[in-house]
C-alpha cells in the first residue's frame, strides 16, 4: 500500500545520501482544514530547514 | 554553410481547421527573416521538420506549392507530442521550421506526361502541393492531362474543401472526389478509391500515376493500375517512416541502404521493388 | 525470464478471451529463478499451470568480471571447471583460480540456492551458502555519513551509459513501456545528464521493492560495472526488516506492497505536526 | 613524412605536457575499467592497456550533445544554435582500430550535403595520436578482417609504435606534424623503420581471429528474407550494449529538455536494438521484433554501409563480442552468413 511505499522510499533516499525528510507522509481528511494548514506549515519549515535541494536536480545548458 | 539541425524561425500566420473532427489543421507559416524564404526553396513532395520549443520536432510533408509565395503550409493531424502541441498553438506564435528535406515528386520525369493523382485521406497534402504547382500559370502547359482521384471516409474529412471546388471549375483538370460514405448534403461520388480508379480508368498512354494514401488504400489501388497497364516505373508513391534528423544520419528510417528522409520519401514502385520490404 | 512473459503474451495476442489457450512452457530453474517465477505468478503474468518448473539446485555461478580482475585483466581463451578449480588458458598463460573465490556476490550469501517451487527436481540439494552475511555490505554502507553515501551513489551512477542492459536482463523489469521511454509525459531525460541517470537508476531500483530476487543478472550484464547490488540489497533488507518479506520466497505470500500489517508496520515515517 | 624516436618512459610526460596547453583525452584507469577521459597536466594517463573499455567515439560524437538552445518568449520560442566551440584538443593513445573508426564515421558525418557541424568541428580541431598494438591482442580482435591492422594509421594523425626501447613516432598528417615539437628531436633512422615493419608483420600474424567480412556483402544482397535471420536474436536482451560500445555505431535520438523558460535540444545515442527505435506514432513498427533489429544491425554494418560508402562499418575491435551479456558473437553471425 501507499504507506509501505513511503516508508521504503524514505529509507532508500536516506541510503543513497538524499535527505529522506524531503518526503513527507501523513493523513489528512478533506474535513480537517486546520490540520491541513498545520501539515503544510510544518512541512514547509522542515524543507526550509534542509535548505535548497541540490541532489538529483537537473540543470539545463 | 547552413547547419542542417537548426530550424528557421517562423511565425504561425494562419490556422485553418480542415475537418469536422477538428484534429487536422493547416498551418500557414511566415518566415521571421524574409531572406530565409529564399533558402527554403522547395519542390512539391518534400517535407519539413516542424520544431516546437521544448517538445521536439515532427516531419511533415509540405502542403503548399512553391508557386504560393510568402508562406509555407503544412497540414497536420494531431497525434504525438509535437503535433498535439502544434494544435494548441495560436496565430502569431513563434516556432521553428527545418528543411526542406527529402527528394520530391519527380517533376522533370512528370513533365510532358499525363498525370494521374490518387490520394486518400490525410495523405493528400503533398499531392495538393503538386496539383497547385502543376496548374499554376504557365506550368500547366508543361504537363498533359491531369486526373485527380481523391477520397476520404466522409465529406467532413475531406481536406482543402474550397480548393476542391475551385479545381472542379477548371476545364483543364479532371477532378474526382469520392467519400466512403456520404451524408445528407453530399452530392458527389460514393465509394472507395480503388473502385473509383477502376471507374475513371485513366489511360496508361504516356501516363504516370502518383499515389499517396493509407497503406490499405495503396494495397487495393495498385492492382487496379497494374490492370490498366501502368508499369512499376510509372507508379510513384511516398513513404512514411519514423524520423529524427531528416538528413540521413540518425539511422532509423532506412529501407535497405536508402534513407527515407534523404533518398526518399518519394520512390517509384520499381525503385521500391529493389529495396527491402521493411516499412 | 522475459521470454517467458513475452511467450505468454504473444500466445494471447489478438485472441478473444474465450479462445485463449493455456500454453505450457518448461523452465529449468535455479533457486533465484523460482523466486522470479513466484513474483511473476503473484503479479499474474501467467498461471501456475502454464509453467512446468524443472528445479535444479545451484552451487552459485561465476562472476565473469571478477574472474577477469582476479587474473589481472588477461583475456580468457578457454576454461574448464575441475574439482573446485577453474583452469584457464589466457593471453597471459595458464591460470587457475579457486571457484569459491570468483562466485558472484549474490551467490556467496544466497539463502535460496535450492528451488522453492518445482514440478520436477533434478539433483541433490545444494549445500547452504552463507546467508547470515547477506546484509554485511549494506550495514557497512549504512554506517557511512550521508555525504559519503551520496558520493558513492554519484560515483557509481556516473559509470552508467544508459544502455538499459540492467533493465533488459532483470526478470522483474517487464513493463511493456518503461517509464524512461514514455514521452507523454516524459518523466526523465534520455541523455547522459547526471541527474537523469540518477533518476533512472533510482526509480528502477526503487521499483524492486519486494521484487528483487538478488539473481545478480543486472550486475553481471552491466558493461560498466555499476555496483547496483549495493542498492538493491538495501531494498531487500528494508523489506525484510520492515515487513518480514523476502521477495518471491513463498507462493502463499502476497507482494509486500500489496498489503499492510496493522500491528507490526512501523509508524515512524508518518509526519504528525 | 616526419619521424622521430622517443624514449618509452617519456610518453606520459608528453601527454601531460600537451594537457597543459590544450585539451587532452587519454586512457585513464578507473577502478576495473580503462576509459578515455580528459586529463589535466597532472593527470595520470594509463598506456599499459590492450584497449579501452568504451570506444573513444564519444570524443567526436558524445553520448549527449547540445544541438541548440532556446528561450521561451511571450510569442513562442527564440533559439540560438549552439556555437561550435570545439577547442584545440588531442586524443592521445587510441588503438588503430578505433582510429580507423573515425575515418568510417567521417564518411557519414562529413558529407558534402548535410555536413554535421558538431562532429566535423571536433574532428577538425582534434589531433588523433594512435598507439599501435604490438602486444598479443584480445582473442576477440579481428581488425585484419575488416581492412584494419594492429600497426595501422588509418584515421590517425600520429602513429606511435613500440619498437623495443623506444617509440617510433610517425607524423602522418600535417595536423600531426604541428605537434611534433612535443616529441623531442631524436630523428628516426632506417633501422627504426625496419624494426617497425618487422613488428607490424608480427602483430598482424598475432590476430588469430578472422572472419569473411568482405565475402558476405553479395550474400546479404540477396538474403534479406532468409530464415537464417530467425536464428540469431533468440537470446538477445534488446539492450544497447553492443551499439553503445561499438566505435562505428552512430544512431542517435533528438529530444528537447526544458527547465523554466530555458531549454535545449540535444542529441543522444540511440540503438537499433531498442524496440522503440523505429516505432511510429501510429503504433506501427517497421522492425517489430528483435529479429528485424538484429538483421538491421548486421545489414547496416556489412551491406548498407558498403552500399553507401564502400566501407564495412566494423573495425574489428571485438567490444561487442566481449560486452554482450548473452554472448552473441558478431564473428559467428558473419561466419554463418558466409555459409548461406
């Protein structure tokens, strides 16, 4: 199921040296507006703390 | 020397929706740099690579005739990545055009002969180019009788409807338009192209047949022309293959040792007989 | 292994469902081959009664590239195996190497060198290899720093020239159109751009969760010697440690990504603000 | 022709000295592989090799190469051709079979009509220094069957031959002569020539593997439909290893890549072994199975290229033989064709 995919993805990313925390997995119901806002806020903070992604990022030219 | 991989910048000048299903449109391009039009001197039967930013290129037969100055036209069916993007475009958009590529309809060979043009469906585009070239001004005198047999599945799928009407008005052209199945307003012929060819029964005397259409049409039309006595040297067709470079380098469109992009797309049946049947 | 799926697909092509006939294909299978067969069966590529499995125990196979390194890069002209020794005529004279020294890595720590399922068995069971050591490499790699791991991944992927040999040889890679080749949308560039190669390899590796049977095919076919097993074995380890699953180890298992265990699956990857 | 003698142990020094002045590609040992890479003046070229793992064709025909750049404008696209900034460079130490491959690729890329500017610019600005094969070659080497020789200079500007204590450096072309200054000033004498001739004859003898490459062309002419073609591809994996390793395979794909408002059109290697190589948008594929693809590869090398350029598109390096994951051997294929 999706959750198992995420669990392994996170672990595999870490293993190859990419911060697994760049992926975030949680449950939010369509009715949980507040929680949704919280999740996005928290996620943004987490990603910001990690800084810009520079691994597996494509540059053109 | 011109780098053959770099397109000429062109602007989409006019878009004409050709068919009821709206998935075939004619795009008229104008060159951004007027001098490029000289460099893009083409002959009916050649093709160009339409080039769209970020999408890639698509090889398409040139639908206009070199006698139509000031622009080039391509009639394109929406199919893959590039053609879909093209169909999204608006007039005024900048894009690229590479070519002209390939050989062409063999004009010198056709000169002085009676010409039978057989086209089916969407493959009529480079034939239209040829017809418009042959009937332009004094060019008409260089060719004998011109018989055109053109078929589509239904009236709505006929390309260049206005032009067909204009052509029919001329007395130096024998135009036969047919549809597999007509509708309430259709007053023309009904029937498949091979059957109409049989009915029209063009004479083989000093005649060349130029045939372009879907494989199934070609398969059933050829026997008709053999029966009428046309030799393989006098039946000309145009091949399609997946292409990338268009200049005989990238290695995918060869049929035997010939590259369809460079040595073709136009071959006589006699020439095709010498090639491998890998198309 | 691909031929098996292709053969079945071709036999069903342009056939109405009711006219489909079972086509039985015989497969001579080692332990890892039977694991692949199980994966195919689990993934419904063909039915169990469409393959007749002739099981053979396996003592491991020779890692050709390793062998070549072992004899100093010389060109092997002729060779034979005799009593645990490989005797070769090479461009650099006659050489002898102990068989156990040049077995493929995946064979040395193989847990399943005897067929798991079969219809007919040939030979007597093969002696156990050294499965206890199977994750040693992974554990060692896990202990490195993030940057060291990334540096290694980058270095290995730089060798890749996108010839697709790993994918073509992999028994679990059988998609009719690989994501790499899809053009609408295009997921990954086709060139040699570093990130494209990394993404291609990462995605292919990641598609092996619960599906890599450690047959070693990808490693043995890679012309450039990319250390793919270092990454595949991690996937295998995670799958075992997280879900108690070893790919293709039993007919009764469901693919691990197709289920969920409420009581044992860890929750620590879930984000709770 | 200018000829000089250089001491054996100075070779790496010469390469490094050149690397200080221009771009130098040389064989480099990387883990278990020897690859052609650019070296700096402190680089470590590795000359004790039979042949490099990959073919050095990537110097002139890189795996991935930008053809042009574009930028999105409000009205569509504006594009600029990628200027052909091929720097002065040296390809140091290729084997004669690989140098021969450049002469073959020239026929395709450097035609009068549709000259390939990218390839030609690099080719013109690169001096090819070949190193003759004087040691026993790989068992899979068959250059002498396809118009090559282990001490041959086709496609090279300078040929280095190990004649015992020294290398004999022969400056074949004027492009080669321009680099003569790097090779010291010991002129070669007639004795060196004689020694080289002797070594060349011996090296030729040492190529044991021979195939009837020239005999198959008339057979291929008439055997397109021979059932023989059903017999090769059975185990083929449809990977591109043989074609990517091959010094003369040159098929490519063209694709666009975009990020933000900027994009590039690039070409990258493609392979006739890939199922999608000829697949059309309609779904029709003129080469629908590996049988047709294998036939294409064999035909292209031993018939089509001969038809078009009067040369076999194979240099006998044996890389495809060594690299094929399922041991399909082109030598056997040619051998079998000759018996049809």
